[in-house]
C-alpha cells in the first residue's frame, strides 16, 4: 500500500545518504534525468531530500548540477528520439495541461522565448511536460539551458532550505504523526510564497501570449496590405502598357 511505498522510498533515500558524496551526486544526476522526461514525477521530494542530506550550500550545488544536467539530457533525448510521440500526445489533448503548454509553445519561438521559459518554470505545470514542449520548438539548447537555470533557481533555494530544517529522512517522506504536521506547515509556507509568484508568472505569460497573437495578426494584416498594394501596382503597370500599345504610331 501507500505506507509500504513510503517505506521503500525512505529506505532508498537513507541508502543514498550513506553513499560517498560523489556517488550519490551521480545518482542524483541520473534521477533528475529520469524525472525530467514527460510522465515522470519526484522533483520536489528529491529537491527537499538534497537539502536534508547535504545541507543548504552543498545541497544547492548538487541540485543545481543535477537539475541542469538532467534537463539538458532530457531536452536532447526528447528532441532526437521522442519528438513524434510527444507531438501526437499534445495534439490529442488528453491532459488538462496540454492547452496551456501548447499556448506557451506558440510564443516560445518568438523574441521573448527566454522570459517565457523562465516564467513557466515558476508555474505548477508538470516539469517533464514543460521540457517536452520546449524540446519541440526551434529554440537553441543554450537559450533553453539559460532560461531553465534562471527560472528554477528560486524554487531550488526554497525547497533546499526546507530540507535542511527536517529532523530525519522520515520527515521527508512520512505522511502521519507529528512529522507530517511539521512538514505540512513548512510546505504551506512555501505554497503561499509560490502562489504569489505563480500568479505573477501566469499574468506575465498571458500578457505575452496576447501580445504574440496581436503581433501575428498585425503581420498577417501587413502581408495582406503589401500583397494588395503589389496587385494595384501591377494593375497600374499593365494599364500603362496597354495605353502605350493602343496609342497610334506617330512619325516625326
């Protein structure tokens, strides 16, 4: 049942905690590569566990390296191997988040791509599906990485700090008793902060989506005007040629 699953997770994290730092660090990179793929989960609990296991500064360093490396590897894997399958899933609209992700995708290829990706990292949209949508665009891996690092840093700091305040690994994964109350209170504080940030991020994203749509409409309108002007110019040229042809020959 659920308690058994929590027990296995606690055992795994305790085993990870007793490994040499370089070995557990490599495992964190592997785990964050897995959860960076669409359909996976566990980002939050690993982030908090790193704070508990390594302390704030070393935990932040390990999370920063692991998440950055995992996101880059997932980006490459999705773009090279999973693009067709992910596109088919997004087109099907099976998830409630696909509409938001597709709207974001439409403006990522514009001039505000870095800002949009960074802001999207602050929203509750699934981490793996975000990576999938970003990988399907024409954005370069360098812009993607910079925007990802910038957008994820605030939550990494927050979650790592809360991890350092926990008393045992059981507090990280437990769902009963006093540890659950303490853990819930600490998460409540982070949720309040993140709700505020998320609302600002969504407002900014919606504003950029509307601006992008208006820009497309303007470009379409300008394209029509240019085509209409060219048609009028061509008609004027043809009429001038016709007049010249119809003029009687005059001998001097």
